[in-house]
C-alpha cells in the first residue's frame, strides 16, 4: 500500500488530512531529492558507483537494515545492487535482486490490466462502476452509478481510504477478502463528490481489481501473470495467494517500527491480503525496471490509445507532480520526464520509475518509511540513476 505517514500502500496520516499527507510527504521527499542533479561517478573512477554509494549511505543504525536497487539502461542491460544486512538475527547479507513486497507500486500493474481490458472493449474507461459491480458501491455520499473507472484509477472518485483500519490485521497475519476490506472502507463517508477533487485512496484500486475479476471471470493474480508477467518475461513477480504470508524466493527480511523512535521488529511474514490490488504484490528490482521500461514502449504492454490514457494526468495539489492512471509524472533536474510510483507496506518501501526513453530504476529499503527522512535517500538514488 502507500503509507500512513509517507506511503504504506498509498495511505495518509489522519483521515481528515489523508489526501494531502499521502502525496505531500512522498512528493516533498522527491522534490527535495531533485533540486539539483545528483553526483555521478566519472568513468573509470575508483570505488563504488553513485548508486552503490547511495545505497551504502541508506543503511545502518537508525536507518533501514538493508537496501536493494536495480538500474536498467535503454539497451536492456541491468545492474543490481545491495547493501546492509538481510537478516538482523543472523547477520546474513542482503541477497542481490531479492524478492520484496512492493506496496503501492502494485497499482501500476492493476491500472495496466484495466487499460488492456479497455483496449479489448471489455471495460469502458468513462463508464460507471455500476455497470460492472451493480449495487456494490453504496454509502454516505458514495454511489457506484456516479463513479467512473477512470476516476478509480486516477484517484478522483472521492472514495474513502481504509489503510488505518486494516494495518493491524496485516501485521497480525489476518486474512481479509476484497469484499471484507471494501466493507471496512465503506463505513466511512466519501471524501468529496466524484470528479471534484483528487485524493489518494487504496479503495479505488481495490474496486478496480474487483472489476477485473468480474469482467474476466478469472482471479486477479492469474490476469497479472497472463497479461504482464509472462508477456514481458518477469521472473519473480506475483500476487500472493489468499492467506499466503511467506515470500517464495530469496529475500531480505523486512522490518517495522511501531513508533518512529521504536525498535525494529521483523515483519517479513505478514498477510498482505487487505492490500490486494492496491499494494500486495511481490517483485524484484530487475523485474520492476523491466516492467516500467516496457510500459514506456508503445505496444509492449499497452497500445498507443491506452498508453495515452495512462499518461493523461490531473494535478495532485503539489506543483509539478501529477497523477495519471496508476502512475505519477514529474520532471527530473536533467529535464527528462519521469513516470513513477512508490509504495510501502510493513517491512518494505519501494520506489520505481522510468524515463520515456526506457531507462528505469528501482530502489527498496527493508524497513517501511515513517517520514521524509526515510524517503529522501531512496528518491535521491532513483534520481541519480535516471539522470546519469
């Protein structure tokens, strides 16, 4: 998901200020990290390159135990990096290109599948949710007859978020079905009337995932696998099965602080079911850079009309940072446009981005962020890689 403080799966601090905080914290960190071009090691320079140096600085006492990164060039060559400790109990190293939970970066995958179905004529982007899930969205100020699929993907539906309500269930490894989670969200009233504002809400992507399953008649995990994972050759990316709590492949352990100044505790094994289409996926840095690079290439994942819709943005309220359909846009200091998403879930924080020429970078820390100080180093590392 994005985060309570910065971005756990996409979620904010207090319900009354959820929208502003969820974006402002993550975006302010990126802004702070991109005011000036990052230093880059000169060709042939001794010592680790810029990405490795930044990872090394991100780990240690008072920081995350470990960090991973991957950088993909336009020619498809990919470099992977790791730093720190992968397991505090044993002292083992972080496995290079290990599997991690990617939180709200899942939203980009969900948006791609919905847009593929739009291209096939099975979903209308500006059609009401009611067409696909009749009678499902009803609540205080909430009516699926007046909320469109586009508004779900662009966070302009006004649907209330649910993260603050379900994070304890995630940590306790308590399975919640999509319908259970939606019912939790609908206990709250709408944040605003559909189409009249912008507000980051995991509920939007929960509903989008339910639409995919209704339209295709298949589990969302199967659609991710068929339409994205196998199509572009991802090797270690999946949506966990119901009640699946362990990571399937080599991975660093993930850690969480119950309070900003509290001790780290191992939360590697959680039940991410409540995050589902909004933030439950598992991947690796090399897979994420392949995905974001492919997404920038017309025809790899989306045809031209759907790719154009993906990149049609609305303001988030933070100057220079706009939200498309499951992806954000900003300008890098090197004058390139970056398309990105970040996310966190207990144990991990991930930032993935690509430029329109196909260069991509992804960075993950093995402790979910609790504030801007945790966000900025990873944003800086992504910026350095894309502006080389």
